[in-house]
């Protein structure tokens, strides 16, 4: 039992893996509009001096900041939840996509797999159609052992192809593991 | 010190003020031109490599400028916006105040109308005072430009300032002096070349 717990503790959480992969890829600028699912990641990022962490008033502000930083030679990411993403189509369609900005987005997926909020559930259904009609690369991470591969590869592809990318954190990753077995 | 309000200042010309601003830039300062006539006049003032022209994303000139200012703390960065645009993204003023970058100035051309769509009045033509809003957001160095020479002085002061500045000039409804070329990849690559960032973190090989 105690060895089992020790082994469990030795396993990196998805938040720790994301932080490590962001560092590996020199993503220093973190912008976010808060979300409960992202709270533990946000806390880790705030606690690490490597990162510049900014919490603007709106997600599209974060898109502007990360775009400007990229133009200035610094890499950044926008963290948000599904409803935050729903405020972004204009900024994505008229800034990130046409100007070929490798805008990294990490979106915690709310409104699915047992969400109790009707508003979240309906907003959630707009996310993939918007990403698809804008031609934005997106992938939902569902398993802990996929986090490093997917986040690392999506970051690298975004910069290599000069295109935005959306990493979706599925409740299968962020909630299922926290449930009691 | 500055209790001047919108009613007290001279109505100037956006094209003229843009040229006056650019004339004071000698150190490859970056300038982000907001959507519409703001960046058309920036374009018409001479296509500096260090200018970035927004063709959409209304309201994001100040956030983009903030991003550039964070990435390049030793370069002065200006955001030029219209009143209609900044009214869409007022939270950005609070973000700038909270971070307080030493190298960022936001300049607003306030003509009180959405000029490009047929001059419908904006909130500033009613009772909204952008300098008061900026001060309320925590941007202590926020000013109405009284006239052209005061505008020049404020820009001059911003070039040496150690806190972000917010400068608002009332402007007339004259058409812009030119039209920005709408080639987004050219705009991006020229700007990145102009501020020497395309050789930095963006071309990793693996």
C-alpha cells in the first residue's frame, strides 16, 4: 500500500508535465483567464520564476499580448476554458490566422462528460466547428501518458508551420484521474 | 495636475499628429497601428519597417504593443488607436497599468465617431472621457493633448518615461492620407525584420 502511494507520487501530474514541456520549448510568457480546471497549473506557473505570467481581463487581450510577444521574439501561450475560447473567433480570424502567428492555446474543455451547466454545454459545441472552419490544428488530450508527446509536438508544429494550435484538455485527463477508484 | 477634459482641448488632425509622432522616432521604436484610419495614416506617414498595421482584431493594438514591449524591454513601443477601438478593450488599460511596462505608450486619436463606417457617434461624443477612464484603470500618466505643441511635448516625454503613458488627442473628421496595403504576411515579416526578432526564438530546428 505505502509503496503504491510512493509510486503514485513519483508519477508526474499533467500539470507538471505541461510546465516541463513549456520550458523545454522556451514558452516563457503565460497569459490566462482563469478556470477551475487550470487552477493547479496556473498556480505552478506563478510559482516558477522562469515564466512571466499575465492575467488580462479578456481572452482576446491575451491573444493580442502573445501575438505581440511573438512578433518581438518571445514565445507565449494563452490558457483558457471553453467559454473563453468562444469569445475569440474574430481575433483568430483577423489576426492570428491571416498574419501566420503560431498562437498556442491550451483550452480546458468544459461543458461535456457530466457538466451540470447548460451554458457551458452549449458553448462547448461551438469550439470544434470554429477551430475547424478556421483551419486551426487542434487535438484533445485524454491520457496522462499522451501529455508530453502531444503538447511538445503541437508546439513544435505551430512554430514550424507558422500557424495557431489548440491543445484541448479533456475531462478524461483532468477529471477522471482525480476520481476515487 | 491634469484636470483638463475633452471639451478643453483643440481638435487636431490625425494625419498631422501621426507625422509629428513619427518624426520624433529615431531609435527604431515599434509602432502598432490599430484597425481602420489609424493605421492608414500610419501607413501614409511613411512605411517604417518598425510599423505593424492591424487589418482586423479591433481593440487589440494596445495588447499587441504590450506583448512587443514585454518581449523587447529595451525598445520603446507605441500603440495608436481610435476611440471606437479602445472603447472595445478598456480592460487592456488595467492590464497595462498592473504590469506597468517602462517602454509602452498608448496614443488615442479621439474623433468621437466610427469614421470608417459612416461617422456614427462613439461614446466619447456623449459623455465618456478616455483620460478619466485610463486614470481610473491606474494609468497615472494619462493626458489630453492640449494642442499640437503639447502633443509633441507629451510624445517627447513618453520617450524618456519610466511608466506607461496614455495620451489622447481630439481629432477632426478629415479622411486619412492613404490606404494601408493589405498583405498580412508582408506586414508581419517586415515588422519582425524591423525589430530584429525573426532570428531569435522562432526558427528552431529539431
